[in-house]
C-alpha cells in the first residue's frame, strides 16, 4: 500500500511573499521604505509623546498632526475635555448665537473650526454686530487671500476690544489653523463685548495638548485653558462701577440704595395699584419694568407689545429687552445689564437698571 506523497512545500512560498508584501507596505524599494518609515516613526513619536505618563487619556494623533517642521507646534484639545458637557454646551450656545445673528444672511454655521477659519463668516458676523462694513474681498479661495481677509477682520476686532482691556488670545495663524481654543476665545470675547442675548456656561476649562518638534523628535506638554469665568466677571471685567463697590465693601449702604429704589418705583407703580417689596424677583419677568417706563414717560404701552403674564424664560427675556428699547427711546443709555441677567434674578443687574431710571426720573412726581 503506497503512502500518500509528501505535501509539497510550495505553499510556503506564497506565505513568504505575503510577508514580503507586508514589508512592502512599509517600504518596497529603499526610497519608499525610508519615506514610509519616517512617517510611521513620526506618528509613533507623536502617540508616544502624547500618551506619556503625564496624560491620563490617550489622544488620537492623525498623521497630518505629527508631520511637523522643526520647531513647529500643534495644539489639540484633550478628548476628555471635548466630551465635557460644559464644553459641549459652550460650543452649542456660540453656534446658535452666530446662526441667529446671521439668519438674514442665510448663513448656517455647523462646525466652528471648519466654517470660521477663512474669515468669511467672521467678517459677516463682525459687520452685523458692529454695524460696519469692512473693506475686504467678498470671496477668497487662496490661502494668502484668506489670511489677508482674516488680518483685516482681526484688526477690526482688536480695535474694538483692546480699549476695554480684553486679552487677545488669538492671531491669524491660530484662527486659520483651525485652532478651536483660539476660535472660542475670540467668540466669547465678541459675545461679551456686544452683550449677546445668551448665557454662556461658567468656568469652562479645557486641557490642551501642545506638541512641538525639536531636533527631529516630538515633545508634548499640557496646559489648562480657561475659556469662561463667571458671567459677572466677563461682563463687568473692565467696567466696575459703584454697584460693584457697594456689593463688595458696603452692604449697609447697599440696603439704603435698595430702600430708596423701592420708594422710587412704588411712588409711580402705586398709580396702577401695584406694590413692590422685592426688587430682585418682582422685576424679573419684565412686566413691572415695562409698566414703570410707561408711567415715567407718560404713555400707554400697547399690551400686544409685551407679555402681561409671561410663562416661559424667553417671554420674560422679551419683556425685559422691550423695556430696554423703551429706555433707549427715552434718551437713556443702554443698560449695562443683559435682559437674561435680570430674568435670572441677578440683583446687581436689576439694581443697575432701576438706578438708571432713578437718576433721570427721581424728581418726577
């Protein structure tokens, strides 16, 4: 009985070829091999640097993020920070605000880094907020043209913000490089400067990974970036007034001011059989504020212009914002407070609004 012929060793050859083809993916010819190894090594350096013992979480490094020139630097937000609910809320609030401002322009921003980096949307946003027209080309495709437009837009922003002491945590390269931290710093500053009708989440801080190439190797460091503090600090950062001093250092005098304001508003609201005992809560829906302005300016406010019995937050904000418009029509300065702050029972904001009225109408019977 003849045994089966021994199995041919030829199947080993394809396996060797398979191994060789695998190596071929990394190199092939010496030139390709060297180039691929440089890319692979660079990626590994980036991942190793970022996933050092200093970093609690692995940071995803894309090939384009690790192919740096000597002394070039890249920054990225740590994934744990990106997943933070307050960070996500900040991005969403700013996105919604931009889209509200630019609704008439039929511009819809979906992603801050991708839609703002070339200066086109930032130009429209600033023109809308500041009521100005910038002398820039409408459409620019080239990188040079985009950076020139960005330079013009950011110079206009600087001229607006610098007199008020805002730190400018961005530049043309960071915005055009789609640096989300720089873009958020810019938008938060604009929102605060123009008193945007939004409420930003407070105390938003992100962990930023900074990767720099030195002597052919990637080195990483980690920094914390504070994007927002408290609304009060951001709004009144460089505009402290007498009420800040009263709240901080003279609570006894603050009570006297509150009593004077209650006496002032009741002198007029009593004509409608209305009585105020708590400034903080009774003006929060805007109704008493609108009625008080009608009494002070001696006109009837049509009921269809405001909500007499507001139920939602938005309806209350509408009332307070409408009262602010009446103040402007009456020759008063725009209140330092925001409608949202009054609705949110911020006593200092409410006192500022009422004191604004008191200074003009205190002698009126």
